[in-house]
C-alpha cells in the first residue's frame, strides 16, 4: 500500500514545510514543526476556482436542534462498581476513554479485570498490548485469579494491523495499552512522538464513532503527572481518567477529569490486593486516622468529590522555624495555605510568622475545593496551642480575605454523611446550617473566623 505524502506543520502559525526544519520558515519559531499526513486534494489552486468552496465538497443536509430527538445514552456496567461510578454508570457504546497514571499504579490490572468481567457478561472484548508480550499478560491474569478468561489478546503496535483485526473480530470493547507505543505506517516519526500519538488517537476515535465500538486508551504521564503527548489528545476523547495515589500505599484513586457522559471530578477508590484492585465501599474510613484519643493539629472535614461526600482528616504541624519559616502542604494548594495564614493572623490574632507550618491531607487524597479552608485554619490553631479539638468534631467552609466564612455547596449532604459516621459536633458556615436539626449532630453556625475560634475555645 502506497504511503500518503507527509508534511510538517508549524504549531504556532500553521505554516507548512515539505521537510523537517529546526526553525519555521514562516514565523521563525524554533522546534514547532510536527509531522502530519497531507490530505489529497484536487490541486494547489483549488480555492481560487470560480465556484469557491462549493467546488470542493457537496453541501450536507442540516436540521434544527429542536427537530433532533434526544436519547439517553445506553451504558453497559463493567461489574466493578467504583469504575462504573467514575465512568458515569458504565461503558458507553462508541465512547472513547483515556486513562493515565504513574507506571506500576495499576492501570493494566484494572482494565484486565474490567475486560474479563465484560467478557463474562457476554460482550466480545479485545485487549491490545504494545508494552507486554502475550505470555506476560497471561501471567498477570493467573495472578489475578482469572486464568480461565476468554478475553481476546493481540500483541501489536502497528495501527493498521490493529484496525484490521478490530474489523475482523468485531469486539464491543477494545483496550489499547498504550497509545504511546502505537504507530502508523503513514508517518515516518517514531512511536510516542506528538505526530504519531495524535494521528493514532484520531484514527481510533474515528473508528469508535463510526462502528459503535467502545475504545479505552492507556496513556503515559510526564514527571509532572500530566498525560504525555499533545494536549489535543484529551480534547479528542469523551472521558479522561487519572490514576492517583502512592505506589507504596495500598489505596488508589481514579478521578474523572473530563466526562461527556457523566459527572466530572467523580472519584473511585480502590485497594490493591493480591487478587488485583478491589473497590472500597466506604472510602471515608481510609482518609481518617485511627486515634485512640484526640491529638493536637488534627481536624476532620467533609469534602465533595463529584456526587460523593467524603470525610478527610486534615493534619497540621506548627513548629518553631528559623529566619525563613517554611510553608508546606501535601494534598492542598500551597498558595492558599499562605493566604489562610495571613487571614488567621489579621482576623483571629493567631500569629505564625516565625513558625514552620506543615499541612497534610491524610490518605493521599488531593483536595482542590476551598471548603477545606476552615478545617485547615482550625488544625493549625490546634497544633500551635497544643490543644486537641473535641472528639467527633468536623468543620468545613470557605474563608475569604475579609475573614468571612462562606458556604460550601451541598452542605446538607456533607452534614448527613458526618452524622451517619458518628460525628457529633460541627462548625459550619451560617448559610449551611440546616432548617431542621440532624439527629446526633450539634451544629455551630458561624459567619466569621473569629466566631469559629471562639466556638472551638468553648468546646
């Protein structure tokens, strides 16, 4: 089969060159030329034809939006509840999912378990491995206790052979492990390059939409934790999932960053066992340290991850520092920590300018919402004064620069989750105070940081 002509396009100005150059001949930018397959056309002067654009393609029929019948998306559960939660209910026909994470965190293990469950449910599946041999994948399946699996396996990295095999076998779900090892014969660049990743992902996405086959792509990540390859890769797919967690820890988090068929920022919690990844039905338990008695510097908050309220312990350690005190946060925004220390000093009279301040979210979870502000400030104050907060105490709420405590979204659900897990005292924004009392939970509603500090002193 004859190869299509390739050209090199500048990512800055869109200029083209017939060969690779270090410097774009049009705009002068360095290292911006990437390889692309040139699409065949009627000729170089096709735009100057008298008939204009109509001479290039036929007009397509259009419909008003109101005339199009909206249908619910059909989903196929994978039998792994935590994965289905992140996907929005299950695998979508013709959907393209991109999952990334650190090496060895469990991406291939989870997908092999999911493919086996789908195969046992009656869906034909195909697992394409480009990084391991068939014998290695079979060895993993035996280790996971699924040695009798009927999942079809293909060890191949050439895109054209993969597409031909998919066409011949007609699976319902295909896993490509990984997109960085896949290459197309139409391009001369090496596998893993920007051009190869983008071209292969585009072909696989087009195949999924045209045939209704669900495609799951495994992606490598950079040392910063972002998906490797062009950012357009995330725009092409329907769902982007990130594997989080320490490889030395037993627990893993799968977070949805983008989902066209479900909620974003939804998370699934897994525990790595000898038989693979198992879903954790009560994730709050792993984010709460088991203290026999309350200790200084610890405050529990209720965070919201997608549709799920979870209790997370915030720990702070305040210690005497040198002339340049350190501010370090793990799992929380370090810039926001500096802001909260300034608010704490200005409006509550708690000074930490000569102290080292360390803040940590227990369990390796990352909290990005500002509802953690109040819990962070209370844990810092508790550590500084050496006085623990009461047993069964929780707090949440956003803190502004003027010292006001702002409400958190869906506060009622957070309070009900805390009461369900046995917590008895809560300090929350006044706007989040429920109209009806919650059984077993004493709620202190505050409007300012000073009020929250006074309430804690009186407990």
